[in-house]
C-alpha cells in the first residue's frame, strides 16, 4: 500500500538524497522542469531521465536515456509519465535498485505500486514532492 501517512512521507523525503526524474523536461512551461528546480533548491541531486533529449542538460544535470545508464545509486525515482507508462518506469526503478518510487499527481498504477512494494521499495502515488516538502516542513538536505 503506497505511503499516505504525512510522517512517513516526510521521513522518506528527509532520507532521500539522489532522485532520478523520469520524464524530466527542458521546457520551462512543463511541471517537471519547475519541480526539478525546486528539488535542487532544497538540496537534492536530481538526475533527469528522458530518451528524447539524452545528452543535453537540464538545470546543470546531464540527461540520461534510462535509469540503467546512470550507473550510481538512486534513492528515489520520481515518475513524470502518464499512468499507462508508470508500470515500465517502476520496473526500471526496481531493476536499478532504487529505494523508492514517487508517482506524481495524477499518476496512478496500483499493480506497479504492488510490484515495487513486493521488491522492497517504498511507494508514494498521486502526490507531488514540491507540494509535500513545504507542507510537511521537510528540512533542507545537505
């Protein structure tokens, strides 16, 4: 069952350091662009993942094709994809050894959440860390 308790979500955000963002955009009008900037301003390292713009940079970070290409530990995978694409992103997060997955507002895939939990990952679904961080009073990282 995805995390829903504010204290558990706050604890997850406070133990997270590195976030891979699947569906990161280089377009300032896109929510993922703004959320990535907010997460970075809070001290997180955010690694953008988007096969359409691999090799470019967003907010100073190299854009990777997929999670497997990153080659370093990932605490959280933040999924900015449609619900019908979330399952593949969750499977990629499990394969990459991520500790948690976060499905953004409007992204709901109960089967994918169950697979992630069965693999030992913490799951947050249909929420946004850019909203939860200030609301829950999450301390800056680093």
